[in-house]
């Protein structure tokens, strides 16, 4: 489940997440060369998550471009999308599986599912391996008890290694041979796990409460959005050193900060949401902006945030 609330009550029925074709080597081509992908989670418990595509040139949207089976849906709940090596990797959170498709036409290639994929969140494909953040199971009090990152052989679907993280692991970021994992847990965790993929060692960097997402700026420094908790004014943007991953800067944010962090096309400005508004922050700033970039009256129900790297549009 992708829940943008400070609880795990599944009352949200539909959500949209923006992804865009970027100008790197992993961008989709063919039918989906120029446009924006929209991940629709689907209704809770209905397994009807879908993937849509917005064509910039024609200004049209094509719905349900991927189906796990003919005349079907992608799955439940469609959590995230990742592109690599001409493939699309789609994480189905409630379905406990990863769907892999051809990024040129979105025809299904294979499905990866095993007993350790319990509430998966995000995936990165690299050198024939998949790295997947996994929430794991909830206990009787609806608390997460054992979250981790899996290393899976893409060809066989076999789990090669499991890396222990703090609870509620969300987005992943690959930096050389290090894999960073943001540990969220609805604000209950406050670390970024740094996984050495050569040695298998795991270290934890302490940040503000509820880290969820990453952005890499024009100087290759790493920014982490921490959405904070309900109990304290702890939301922040933190910057990690690009080499040591040590904490370099902390910028306090409004307590109502969301979970999505985006960056401008030139990687000089960060974007985040709070109070239904969108804020813009220079990577050289030392304080949060006083005024919003987009007011809440210009939006409907703001739930997710993305920047098209080709056009710079939010």
C-alpha cells in the first residue's frame, strides 16, 4: 500500500504518481519515447492498478498500457515504476510481486514473486540483479516489525542476499557500489541505510524522522526528504556528502511536508509539498522558503509530485 497518511488506515482509494522519460540511456523508446508515465495505484483491495502514458506531442493519455494478463490490470497495489536496460519494472505492493515488461511496447516478460517479497515498495535493476525495498509484515497492532532490502537474481527470481534495514524502507538510490535506503516507518524511523554491495555490510546514517525519498543535485550531493512525525516539528531536507554519506546540512520544513522530493531539469532546485502547496528550494539555500511556488487553490487534492526532466514541467 502506498499511504500518504500518518496512519495505516486504508481509506485512500486512488493515487497518481508521475514519472517521465528522461534523456539517459535507460529511457523508454518506440511507442513511449516522449511523454510522462502515470502510476495509478488502483482501489484498495481490488487489484486494479494501472499504468497510463501522457503523450506530449498529441496531448493525449493512453490508459492501462500494461496488463499482467490480457484484458486485465497491472495488479494490486501499483506502488512504483523503474526503467533499466530497455525494461520496465513495476512493483505491486499488495500483490507481493514485481512485473517486468518490455519498455518499447509494455508486453509482459515475466513476474517475480517469492515468500520474502512481503509489501515491496521500490526496485532498482543493476547488473542482472534487482534490489527491492521491502516493508515486511505488520503485527497485530499494525506496526512494521522487520523491513529489509532484497538482492534478487533477475533471471531466476532467487533471493541472493537480504540486507537488514530499519523499519519502513522506502526509496532506494544507487551510488557506485553503495545502495542507499530511506527508512520511513510513518515517521517512526530516522535513518538512511548505506549498503555496501561488495562486502554486504550495512551502516546507518541518522537523519530527521521519516526519510522517504532522494534527489541528487548538480554537485552530486544527495538530498533526503524527511516528512517528520505528528508529534514534533521534525520534517526536514537533509544533505548527505556524496563521498562519505555523512550528514552535511539540515533545513527544517513545515510539519505537513509530504513524501515526494523532485528536482529541476538543471538539478539546481528542489521541489516538495506541504499543506497542499508546492515549494521550491535552491540547492544553495540554508532555510526553507517562506512562500510557496504553487498555491493549493491551483491544485485539486495534491498527492504526488514529479518533474519532467525533458521539459522542466511539474
